[in-house]
C-alpha cells in the first residue's frame, strides 16, 4: 500500500482558533500533497459542557461510521477535546472507548499526544498518589490498546521527556515514537522591520518584544510585564492574541489590572488578529518571547515554531518542550522559568548582541527547514507504516510519499 492510496480519518479540533486545529490542518494539507485521501471527525471542547449520555453515544457512533471507510485513524489528543472540563476520568473513558471501538473494527490507530498525561504536578505523597491513580485509570481504559503487534495502537509525542512520562504511566516503550512539532517554512515579510513599525505606530528606535498566540497564565504574559518594568522606556511588549474562545478563567482581566500606570503606553494587547495582521506584527518584532511557567505540561508548542520560522530571535523558558527544541537546534535563548530579573537581563543581552541574535536566527532557520511539514510527514508516514504492517500481520507495505509529492 503506497501513501497516495491511503485513506485516513483525522480526529481533531478543526477550523477553529486552536493550536491543535492548526497542527492538524497543516498535516492534512501536507498529506494531501502526497495523494492521501483525508477525512475529518471534528472535536470541540465546548460540546461536552451540556452533553447527555445519548449525545455521547451518538458522537461515538458517528465517528465509528466514518472510520469504516478508511484504512487508518489518526487522533490528535488533548485532554480538553475529550471532556476534561467534566473531569479527568470522563475524558480518559471517552478516548478509551474510541480505541476499543476501532480495535474491534480492525482499524489501525495512531495518536499524537500534544500534552503530557500529567495535567498538573504535585510533590510528596500527594503527587505519588496522583501518579498511581493516573496510571491505574489510563491502564484500565487506554494503555492496554498500545504496543507492538496486530491491532495495537501507536503513540506520537513531541519530546523525549513526554515519551518517558508515557512509559512510566504504562505505555509499552516500543509503542511511543518521538516526532518533534513541525515548523512552518522560514518566512519573509512584505514590509521591512522599519516599515512595519511605522505602520503600527512605533518609532524606528523602539524595541518590540512580542508574545504570539492565545493569552493564558501558563504562557507567562504577566511575567513579561514584570520584566518590562526593568527595561528602558523604548522597550514595548506586544501581546498579539486574546483569550481562547473556550477559556473560562479571569487571567486576561487580572493581567490588565496588573499593568502599572508607568507601563500603560508600553504594553499593547491586540486581541485575536488575522494572519495578515499577525505577519505585520512579526515583521515589526525585535525579539519573540515565550516565558512559560515551569509546570507547563506541553509535549510541543506551535507558538514556539512560529517564532523559530519568523527570522526573529526567541527567548524561551527552560521547560522540557523548549529544551528539547534547543537540544536539536541550538536555536533558543533559554531562561529560568518565572525569574523576571533574568528575563529582563536576557532581553537586553540579546538586543545588544547582534552576533548572538544573528546566530540564533540562523540556527532557527536551519531547524525550521530540518523539521518542515514535509519532513515531519515522512516521519509520521513511518509510524503509519509500522502500524499498518502490524495490523496486516506482516504483509509488505510501503507508506512513503509518491514521486509526485517530491
């Protein structure tokens, strides 16, 4: 079976402002370029808030009906897409029910996990008890479907640390493959940095520090504001994005209230913007920031890859997802999470050191090219191949892009 004959059902958030929807859209486009026939079963976290038992049954059966027409199912997993707002047990059961149904139908399954199994961490005995309960819960509903052999599901994660966590929670080691988050191609912009700054109302001498994507506590926007207080008056913080449409916390309100009077004209929050406007902000940016908090449980981040492909240097927290990227590409200026003095020091050091900035940008460009969507598709195709090979009990299969996709 060649890749250009493959029929895949993708289960994911879809056509909404969401990092996972964007990831799935890029994957589907790249697979389509290789001749894959893709279909979508859309998940939306908001749908779970008011669901009834019959709604869950219909949801499950609708997906199973779609799966009957394909060769393989690829799930993009994030806890909220399966009902984490109702509870962790609910979300794990819903995901596990899909795996059970696909196995009984004889449908091979690959899941890309975008977050760790651990949705939060606690220390001491409480943390140990939490981990034991999670392992037991996932073992009952999920991990028993993963492994090597006929009809065993395969997992993709974005970092070695996440792979280790999954294995600790009972996933067979041979079932978990690390494939870093893909990057957009290195970008060029219609406007120069000076032209973009002028269009956005900034002076040529202003230094623009930008955080792109949804606003949320784990991304450390408030930490960037605190660091800005210690920077010269020509430094500005651009928060290019707004709250996630399904977010129900008050972080943005608290962020706005926390901005001191002295920074009111130096912190700029755009809200949600279209791609053209976002590109103008990227073009105007001097440094991209990703000051995430230390307890963030990401396996990978689309936002960091946007920065890496932008031609702008990136300062990021030393969380495992970003450290993994830097180990591969030596392309980030890493700082200790939640240390705002260090963050402000790193910003000034990077802005004042043109050779360092240029080296990071050069390495980031090389990383973006090495982990492009086409090369990531090829890595994912290898997982498809091993999954299909197992499900067909050893029949010879080839799942690599056809020559027309080169």
